[in-house]
């Protein structure tokens, strides 16, 4: 399960400053937790395109879990700068689609030894959004369906390496400055169970709950289709 707060601020024209504060809890025998802070910025290139970038800081608390060799898995701290390009197209008043591709540089540190595993990967997300009619200004429901793929371009394998995910979500806007979203995701990833073994592929289904507090102008080009 993932719980996230995503604060957003929109300038008068083309800039969006946003972030992510989240916790992820795995309800299985490993019972590890992950804490994430991710400050980000977006710049509109017109009606359809926007540039995106940011810095992800991720701490994985493995809670003393042992691998298949009986050795304790150390906690991990990852620094993840990213740069991306997003395309959004409005089909009509109810439907729009978007594509978001980004490069991520992953600097993944063992907290005990300070040794790092470094890699470069590409992420690509395709998403369709349906907006239900709003009976009051700023209040609406949106349903969304997305597919996202991950491809490692260079570097070493990590404790976890996502491969692809499929997500179904429902979003509720309470007013112009607040909205919430609930998502159910099926994800396939590779997991390293032992230092001297290869990664094993497994899949999981998890719930993600997001809250979006928002500030700034309603006339921002990015905000029109966010």
C-alpha cells in the first residue's frame, strides 16, 4: 500500500512546482517500508507539451530482513534525479490522453557500507482519462487507465527493478484547491533475494491513495489538463 501527499503550485502562465511525500508498506514476509520525497518542476511548451524534472530521495527500511543466504539485507538510500517530456491531447470535453517519458539516474547506496549501485533507465507511461460531468465548479470525478514500462539502459541491477505496471484509478476533485485519487495497480518487477543469485521476477497488486493540495492560478497552461 502507498500513501502520498502531492502539493502543487501553479504560476500565472507556464510553470508548475510540485512534489511528493509518500510511504510505501509491503504486507508480506519481508515487511519492508519505503519513504519518498520528490521535489519537481514542470514548464509548459505550449498547448500539448511540457518539460519536467526533479530529484527523488528514497529510503528503504528493510527492517532486518534476511536474504536467502541468511544475511541481513541493509537499508538503502537512493538519489534519483530525472528529466522528462509529457504530451497531452484533449480529444473532447470528456476524454483526453497523455504520454510521459523520462530518464532516471539511480544512485542507490547501501546505508551500512556506503557502496553504491548506479544505473540509468527509461520510463514510458501511456494514459487515458475520462471526466464525468461536473455539477458544481471545481467538483468532478475522473476515471483513468494507464500502462507504464521500464527499461534499464545501463548500469547494475538493484534490490528491486520494476518492469511494467497497469493502473486503474478514480479521482475526485472537492474544489479548485483539493482533490484525491485512489488507484489499484498490478506491477511486475525483478527482486534480488540473495547477493549471489540472479533476480527473480514476481508480480503484485497494491493500493495507492493520493491527496493533492493545490495553490496558484486557474489559468496556468499545465493546470488545464493536469
